[in-house]
């Protein structure tokens, strides 16, 4: 995830789920699937743990139980305040 120069937009590389892991998603051309989004729309960042034995940036990545719980709690809190 990279911040834009003015700090209002960031580039997000998308992941896709494969079994219990997440791996970077790619376009048909093979290039990374990336979106530019407002920083204010991002709820969490840096929540994936790279579980590659060799530290390969391609992963796979894992979302740990504590992070899943934090995300679900945040949605519950949001829903209670709507």
C-alpha cells in the first residue's frame, strides 16, 4: 500500500483467497490488481502475515484470528451506530 504525494489517495494491491490463505490477485495480463482509493475509506492496513517459508512477497498470507475478531468487532460497532 503506497500513499499518494498529497496523502489523500493510496494504492491498494488486492488479494484473493486460495483455500485458507490469501495471495496477490493479478489481472489477465499478469500485472498486479491495484486500485487507487481514498485513505479515509480504508478500515485496516497491514493486517496480513506473510507465511512464505522464503519470505517471498507473493505470499501466501494469512489473516490471524485476532485480526479477524478485530474486524468483526469493528463491523458490530459500526452497525450499532447506524
